[in-house]
C-alpha cells in the first residue's frame, strides 16, 4: 500500500511539473526536479526546482526545507505531543493552568497571529478552537460512518463561542511563556500555520541564494523567483463548482498563492454541504463566497487573508485589502459572480 501511494504521488509530481512549465523542456534548459513528502500538516507537500543544479544541490535544499516544515509541524500540532517539545497540543491541554515556557519560534508565531487578529478585525482568530472542535468532530464522525452525519447543536456552538477571545491567550515575549487563561479555550491554527511554515521554508531558500523553485505545501503555493528564462508560471485557480476545471488561469512569479474554497474540506448532512471555514458571527460555515484566492509576497499573510476574506463581504474585504497594499484577490460568490482586484486582473491569461 505504501509503494502504491508513493508511486501515485510521483505521478502527481510529474503531472504538475508539466502543468507548471507549460511545455516540454528543451535540451538547453534545466530539467525540472520534484520531491514529495507526506508527513507535514496532514497533507502532501511538494518541492519543485526549475533551475540548473545538481541532484546533490537539490537534495540539500529539500533537506533544509523539510527540516523547517517538520519543526513547525511539531510546534503547531494540536492533536499530538512530542518528546522535548511544548507545542500547541501541550498548551491546549494545559489551558487554565500555569504559564509554560515555549520555543521562541512559537512566541514569534503567536505574536504574528495577534497582529493578524487585529488587522482583520478578529476574522483571523487562532483562538476559535472551542468552536472549530465540534465541527471537526462532526466531520470526522461522517468520514468514519455516513450514518453519523450531523452538525453541532446550536447551544453547543453558542457555549463554545464564550471561549474564543484572543485576550484569553497570554504571551510573555520577555520570559518566553504562554498561557491560555480559560480552561475551555483552545488554539487552532488551521487558517495560518501551514502558510506561516511555508514562508519560513521559502525564506530559507532565498537566504541561500536559491531561485526558480516552487513550494506546494498542501495547496499553499509559494514561488521563489522566476523561471530561468525570466518568465513566470501559468497557474490554474480551480472553479469551486467544478474543481476539475479552472475559473481563471494566471501567470505569477515570486509570490504566494492561496485559495480557500467550499470544495476543499466538507461533509454532507441531509443533502446540505458544510465546509470547513466557520464564520465567527454565525458559528456556521461562511456563506459569503464559494472561493477566495489571495496573491501576495508572504505565504502566511496569504493563508490568513484567504480565510478572513472568505468570512467578509466583498466591500469590507476590498477595503481591507486596499488598506494593506501589495495584496491581489479573486473572489467567486456563491451565485458564480466573480470579483477581482485590478492587480489580479493583470495576471489573468487565456
């Protein structure tokens, strides 16, 4: 079974290499290389190189990226603890207890999450764990047995919503300690952790003079530089109503591209689909859009904004994007209407 899974992913790598390059490599161009991992963030991660380099150089770069992803995977894991590591799972288990000393990298991440909470008016809130947990449990129950299909009771969600304020998280930057003051509160970084780790991996490559690389960490795309010929990559944005097709094709380089959509993670109850992006105001799956794609230089910001904008009206979301600057967005509403920033429109091809 493991061999079949490995071969399948190798075929996926080769297929995506063809899509991203757009045409076969000629003799005077670099042969693209690909590496796949299954162990980070409960998803599949790909590393692609389009530059002229030896297999040894490519292997070394992949090793550096994988070490970074592994470290942040362990720090951000809310389901498992690891020997010698105080991670988010440990903090959640200790909610209501004493402050715990954590790795400085985790402090930096939590402070960044706090900045994004303020920036998005609370739409990107890693303290939504108490509300997200019952939704996750219902989704898991359906995956085990479809006869278990149900959604959380409203009274359960209402009670959980009393334990999601960011002020319940105490971060002591000087002493490197973190404390969740409410025993019913918990951290969930599904809207930020993967993108943040992806950006850390990208910065590692940049600092080591690497370019013409593409990281695809569970759908979070981070492009480092351009192709060796100076051009960008043709990338498809999935149609949320038909994920086998594309709503738009764009050409991008040296940016991150992240999409949140109704087709990614969902379950069905009595014929109704319930996706994974939960609106803080209704405590139900957001009904503003079918998908939101964000393009910006930082993968962590792109990841966070794709979720935040998904839970905001187009008008409010556009105002937020314009206030930040350097962010391009493509929205697909539930009725199929499409909106895009001017900068995004400039990236659209045939």
